[in-house]
């Protein structure tokens, strides 16, 4: 059964990758939790919240893999990345290795963490289009050294929509060099088994492809780092224990008063989206992948441009280099607001590597006609 959404029918929404829409049924579940909280806020937080959060955590781990004991909720993947960067020991001369595809916010977090310690961020250039996935591992291995304290790598890159070979990177570097996987786009897009990856850290968003309400992600920590990882906001868990919680959970499960409804709605989001295709989540992922690939084909053929990369490297998004010179120093190209305001199309065009990169997304509410409409708009605007 296809979920129903609140999306404006007059807008062609091709940017699920930035802010995923949430099905109405999941929003109703969120309102259910908000009502329960407001009936008696003190009782809810004292008696109901933690058991409900533990139930949501178990459902999450069943979905993405990993360990219940070392998985915690965070507000979003950037929040989780900041927590990890704040938990590692950095000395002057140390290095954090990233690629040039890293999400800007997380790259900034790495730069700030390094600067405070007198360390530095070392960027590994990975071309786009990418000639081979093997190049990713080869270039990262060439960049690491005795000074490397952390490798930060996207599972699915944000501007270029590439699936990076994170399992191979982890296998080559861990445990000597800790790897932090920025999996912002991976949950709900890829079939995850975080435990099998065995990275030191894995962060993911649930408001994107899982379609949970905004402001919920997770951090999975390898057991070897559980005792030394703490959140960006320190609260009661630093010197208080909670029944049935280890230190990691005590630190992350309460950072102060906030709306817990997005976290508690995660089981509903997993169920609602899992029922969005007759073949469950496997069908959802496959259908979205096929639609993204076909949408890319429509654009490539209409504009006569290079598809760039093999289909196997794509999930539910696809990125293409399109004609035009991007404005220097800008992340979002000026074509993005023109498509929004002139054609009611939401799709990002990034300024990346001195070129314009268009990224399309595919979710259950999208159709092939949406990509044809985008093509018509691009022909007019380019």
C-alpha cells in the first residue's frame, strides 16, 4: 500500500535526499506520542519515555543491524559526527582524513575539531565521475599515515550520490585506524548490516529514506569505543545511572528537555514504509533504485550528456554534471532557486569541483513524468 503524503501536488518534489517527506500515517504516530507526553509531562518522562525509547532502539537495530547496547539516537547524522569528533583524542600534528565528497557540515566539524587541537584535515581527491570504486580505497590508503587518527567517509555521498565501498575501507584500515562512516543517506536506501561492517563508528539519518519525522538519526559505536564516546551535549548521564542502561545510553538518551516524538515514531516509519511495496523494504529499495536510474536515463538522453557512472554505484539518487559554470564560493547553484520559482520543481544543483552537479532523488511518491518535467525545465533554463 502506497503511503499518503502532505506534499504539495503542484510541486514536483525530486529532493527527498535533502529533506525526506514523512507519510501522514507516521505524522499521526508522532502526534500520538506528543499527546501522551502532554497529558502528564512529568509522568511521561519519569516512567514512559525510557521504556518506549528502548523499544524504538530495538526496532531500529533489527532494521539496520549492530548492537542494542552500543546504538543510540541522535538528532541527525551531523550531530553524531560531532559527537565522535569531540570524543577522539587529537594532538598537534595529528590528521583526520576525509574525501572531497564529504558533506560540507561534517567537513566543517572535522576542521573545527582539528583546529582546536592543532591537528589538520587531509582531503583525499576522488574524481567525479569515478573511474572505479577501487580508486576510493587506493587513494585513502595512500593518504593514511602514522599521524592518522580518524578516517571520515560517506557511505552514500551527498553531492554526487555515489555509493562508496565502505566495507572495503573498514576491512583495510580497522582496527588500527578508526573509521567513522557518515551513513546519512544509507538507512532505507541500502540493505544495511552495521554489525557486519564493524566500523568504529556509524552514523545515519532516519528522517531521510526511512521517512521518520525530522530530527532523528542514530550513532552506532563499536564496543571498543563505547566507554570513550560521549554526546555533544553533556547532561545528567555523566554522573547518574539509569536502570537497564549502560553508560553510552545514559549519556545519549537524555541531553535535556526536547521533543522525543521523532525517535519514538521510528518503529511506525519502518512499518509504514516497509508496507509501501508488496515485497517490503527490499521492494521499496529496488523500486526507488530503478526509478532513479530511469530518471537519470531520461535526463541523459534529453540533454545529450554523459551518465558518468555505472548503475551499480547508485542507490535511490543519481547525480549528473550538467552544462554551465557554477558561481565561485557557493555550494548551491543559482539554478536551484530558478527551478523552484520558475517551474515549481524542487531539485538541488550543486557547485562541486568547479562544475554544476544536478542530483535527483526517487521515492515512492515519484513518477517518470516528474523527470520529464524536469527535463523540460532544464531545456528552458540552461
